[in-house]
């Protein structure tokens, strides 16, 4: 485990990055990382390619991932 600093606060521990099926609510992918791994770095691991839509906060977006319908 490791620590990371966000603002003036230190965080120690792990993060769970979870991919969930919107229809069933079942978890289809799970990755556990140290606290300092950025959320956006994990999106490619969490999606399996059959998603019609991917929902997440701004940490998961990147211009080369944004698709226009």
C-alpha cells in the first residue's frame, strides 16, 4: 500500500475500480490498486468492449475516448 496527497490531505490505502452492468447491476470487472493510481488510467481495464454507453465522472474522460454519435 502507499499514500497519496490530494490538496492538503494525505490518503493511505487502496482503491477499488469497479465495472458494473447497467441492466443487471452485476459486477463484470474489478481492479484493486494503490491509492495513488489515477482513476482515468483504469477505464481501459474496466470496459470489455460490448458496452453501448460508459458512465463515470470526469476522472474517466479523455478527449481521445470521446465519441460523437
